[in-house]
C-alpha cells in the first residue's frame, strides 16, 4: 500500500481540527435574545431512527422541506407563538427553521436542576451555556 504525503497532511489536519483542544477556542460572546432552550423529548424509537431524525423544517407546516435534523437541545423563539404546531428555532449556523412542538419539552423539565442559555459564539455560530440552577 502506497502512503502519500498528501494523505499524511490530510490526516494531521483532520486530527488537529477534531482534537478537544480545538473546541476550547469557542467562547460565548452574547446571549441569543428572544430565545430559550428546549429539549427534544421523543420516544426512543423516534430518537434512535437515524434515517428519519426529527427535522428542523423550512416552514411551520407538515411536509415542509427539512433544512437540518433538529438538535437535542435547541433554541426556541420566545416572542412568537406556535404556528400550526411548530415553533421557530434555528440551525447551528443560525439559519432559521421550524420544529414541531410534538417532541419538545422545557429544558429544565428534561434536565432537572440544570440551566441552559443559547449563545452566539465567537465563531458566529450557535452555542449553549449550561449550568446548575440555584436553589
């Protein structure tokens, strides 16, 4: 088997990007105003169906095109009521989308004693700050 320099360089780049130290450079810059954390809370058969994940859709209606799989923890707009059983959310790239309320619960109902705040990170993408609720 022939080993090329190009393959070696690609392997080094891949390892350096996926190394945990790389993730340490992401820092929260500002809270995402008008959004709160919600958690997907679907039955196991739904959560484990990787061929048909819960979708983040382009419009608030059944059958709308999927723009991405919904995140397990996702930001949901607090200033807009549900429309057709969907709430406004977004992708990691901050692209707006809609997710069905059917599979959503308040973050603290799924993770008691924990807090979550959606943030814009220093790389311009969505992130979250997690903590413990004060008693």
